[in-house]
C-alpha cells in the first residue's frame, strides 16, 4: 500500500470520527435544552473544529509520509 493511500485512508477515518463528534455534540446540546437550530450550530462547530484539526495534522505529517 502506498503512503498516499495510507494518508487518504487516515483522512477518511478522521472524517467519520468528526461526523460522530458532531452528532454527539448535537445530541448533548439538545439534551441540555438547546433549541434545534442551536444544537445544529453546535454540531456544525464541532465538525468544523475536527476537520480543521485534521487538515492541520495532515498538512504537518504529509511531507513525512509522502
């Protein structure tokens, strides 16, 4: 398996974890009494934070892996 494929698979798994984190943040916000639009905004913020983190991490590690 090439290094590029490993990086792409790593990113795909992280996107799945980001979606899971966003869903969890939305559910927790809803349980805490937030309205549906507020819960969606919190979920979107959690997803954006996770994707931003993984983009920075991939950019930092890509030269080492490629």
